[in-house]
């Protein structure tokens, strides 16, 4: 293509109107440092790293084709003239749409904030500085794109000199050019590899920050791996915008007769390829180390609501006051409270004393203890699951939170029988499966519709008919590990109650009691290429034990492989295994929703926990703990799951919560380099010029 030099010809002003209103590169990209959860964003299609790489591949193809049109213009002196020039404009318009649509698909519903990331992760000053520098550089690229967009959207005539100046400054060799901005972004992201002064980049440092802040990563609505690749997505889109803007600038300058620029374009392509490959290799390394687990933070203090943020067992084990004379068939008081320690019953109600004024413990009593002879008891409302609000002993000790007693206190006194036997009131723990005791765990499976290619995307605990269920959310699987959001739905549990016909304990549900109240804590991670398609509880000895159904997935096609051959897996470890399962014990636990601080994970896989009564001193042992976290555990970037876990979260001296966790599908092994073939094609094209 032969063009006149500027001395031979000076082109007239160029008018660019609303016909190209979307501009060269539509939309701005803010730094993806921290994803702030939004209620509606759970309905957004998953945009994985693969989507960004595919977008890059498509844009590079468009650039190649546009360069071909630039060459076809031939000796036409005017930069935008005739049909062929209109084709160039249309190609650039199409390029704008490609990037716009990709950006909307990947980043459109996300709000990014460095300040939030700094606050949530408590990141170090060095990383904070680098993140702010990165944000500044990316915003500069976005601002330059906005300038270009304003030219293309203008109804007024844009002078040729203005467009030339913009193109020249975009590719100039100075600190404000796009080329320089992209190089500085690359240095911040990848770090310096020069020894002995190697400096890790933002991705590596952010990985370390997420590892050190596991107790707050739940605030992002994503797993740590998802946070990292969302940052990568935004950086990649910025890089792609800059690359496309520079390519267009070379085309514009070549069309204006400023030179051929083949060598410059080749160098730029090489740098683009090097940066892309380096960042992808780094991404693969950090994603291998990044946690994929996601769980829910507690709501703020005072925001808990039963049935929405938590559900609970009731009266499984509960503090109960009984006189020893009523705990034996002989009506004697010759023992002491500690003697009645293992599964005794109320045998009678001696002389209709205090035993006749409270709801009877119709089950067994355990762990009886003598506190003091005399006491004042504040009974709870008849509609409450509690028996007592508080108990005040004559020696000054108080069980529970002493406050105004609506129903009035009752004075209860122990007494002497003859000179030798003291008939003491004992404080025991009652195990009574009465009408106010919700102590049932569902054992039926909750599964996705695998025959219609649906997988599990989230979990939550719910309570229906006094039974606690662990249920799944399902969604239809798409290619590349994406989910069709219009198909998302919770799989509601089958309606039944413990008195329904043909309902069997240990099969349909499990009844907890003093001897059978342990639940195992495990992380069940699936093999590569498998995804979660169901959950259920089983009995492993006397323990409730979580099982997960897994089904093989073809990542590329998004199809489940042999869904009718799905497999159930779980951990078979017990207290008697070689790798023994150990107990996580709760020490004097208070009611969990009263904790002023949010819960943090405090259990480990291969442990178990026993449901128990709350602390006697703080709550008169009236509440069963831990509670169950009932919040939906669904990452806001919907994705198939590569694992499921059950863990305990809490604070010291509080009962905490049993909570599900999910592990997002590991896309790290699928991060490859799809740009190489297309870049090679562009190199061959430039060689032929």
C-alpha cells in the first residue's frame, strides 16, 4: 500500500458520527480487586478465565482481518472513503462490540473496590500500594479509551490533527503512552524476576493475603481462587483494550501516510504475546495454591433471624432441676446428686413439690450436680422451648441471665430427712424426646437432575416439620464450566414428618439423643473432572456422616458423562481408624447468636462434634448447641462444585454453628494458551506485507 507523505498531502478533517456510537472500545473496566456481593448477582452467568482467553482469540482474529482491509485500500489518499474504508470502520465497530459483549459477560455486574479489599484482608502496606498503583494504571488505559469513544460518538467534525495526535500519543515512547502503561501493569502483576532483587507481583501477594485471611474471605462471595481469576479477568480485558487501541492507532497512522509501521506492529505483538503467556503461567501457579472453599460469614450482630440465618435443635439436652428423692424407686435421699449421673428417670413426684410445678422430664437425666440447697427459679413462658429463664441460688450463684421475671420466681428449698439424709435439689441434663424437642436429621438424599444435565451449585440447611435437612441448589451445566442461570433452583425436600406412614428411623431420618448426637466434620474433595450432583447423611456407627454424589463432566462440552453411573463417596474414618477421628469439644458454650463477634472456622477435617446443652452459668443449660447456619452457600459467580464440606464456626465460649462449605470447581488445569495459534497467524500475515 502506497501513501503520500505528510509533505505531499494533508488530509481534510474527518467526521465521525453516532453511527459508530459504541466507539472503538466500549465500556470501562475498573480494577477487579474485591468483589462486593450484590443480591442480584447470584443470577449472573459464570465467566471463567476461559471466556477471557476466548475473547482475546476472537479480537485478535478481528484485528488480523481489519489489517487486511487496511492493505486493500491501496493508494486511496483519504483515510475514510468509499466502500472499502467503510468496511474498515465496520470492522472496528465489530471489534468494539466483541470487547463490549465480553466485558459485560465477565465483569458487568461486579463492583470493584481496593478499599474493601484492604479492609477485608488487612493486606500489608506494600501490597496495598501496588494495588492502588495497578488501579491507577488501569484507569488511565480506560480514560484513554473514553477519549477515543468521545471522538467516535461526536456529532461534530473531528479534526484529522486530533485523531493523528491521539494515535501518535497512544503508541509514543513515553510514560503516558498505552504501551508504557501496559508494561507497568505487567511489572506490577508479574513482579520482577531479576535476581537478587526478585519482587513478587500482585497475583502472588494477593494469594498470600487470601491465605492469611481465611476467616474473612467469605465476605467476597467467592472462593479465593475465584477472587484471583476475577482480578486476572479485569487485567486481561485492560490488556486487550490497550492492545486493540494500539493496533488501531498503527492502522490510522499508516492510512495517514505516516509510515509502514510493520516492524513496530511486530514488536508490539511479540510483547503482547510475552505478557499474555507470562501472566497465564503465573495464574496457573497461583491458582494451584489458592483455596477453592467458600462458606458464609455470619450476619452482623443483631441481624440473625431463625429460619433465615439459622435453625436449631431444641431440647435435645436441657438443664433440669430435680430432687434426688424423685430419682429412685425407694423414695430415699441416702445418695448425693453426683450419684445420679448416668441415665436415671423421674420415678415419682414426692408430695407434689416443685416437680409438680414444672414440665416433667419424661426421658433420662444425666450429669446431675449439687449447687446449693435453696434457690429461686424463674420459669420460662409456656410457649418457649426453655424451661427456665434463670436460677438464682441462695449462695449468690446465678444460672442464666438474671432479669425481670415475667411469671414470678418460685422459691425451692432442699430439706433434711431425719438427721442423716439431705434431700437435695440437683441440677441435671434432661434428654426428653417430647413434643417440644426438635432432634431429627433428614437422611434422604438431595440431588440434582443429572439426566437433564443439572449439577449442584450450592447448599443450605433448612428445617421443616421439626426435621433439619441439608438441601442442594441445582443448575444446568454449560460448556466451559458455566451454568445456565435461568435453570437455577433449590431442590425442595420431600414433605414428610416422623409420624407419616412408612417413615423409618435410621433410614428416612435420624433421632438424636444423649448416646447418639455426634456429627462428623469433613471436606470431601472430588477427583478432577468430577462435579457434585448430590448430598446425604448416613450413619457411621453412632455418627452422622456426610456423603457426596459425584458425576463425571466433560469440561469442554459441558455434558455429564454417564450420569446414571454417578458415585457416592464419603470419609469412612472413625475414632478407631489408624488416622483417628478426634472430637472437637465446646467449652462452656453460650447461645451463638449472642456472640458480639462473627464466627470463624475453628474445626478441622476428620473431627466430629457432639451436640450438647449450653453453658449452665451463662444460659442455665437451656439451649442445644451448636446451631445450624441456614444461609445459602452459593458463590455469586455460579459454578459447578468440586467438593463439599461440613465444618464448625464460632467464637470462644459460644456454641457456634454447624455450616456447609463448598469447593468451587478447579479450572486451573484448563487454563491454557489459545492465543498462540492466532498470534502466529498474525506474524505470518505481517511477514507477507
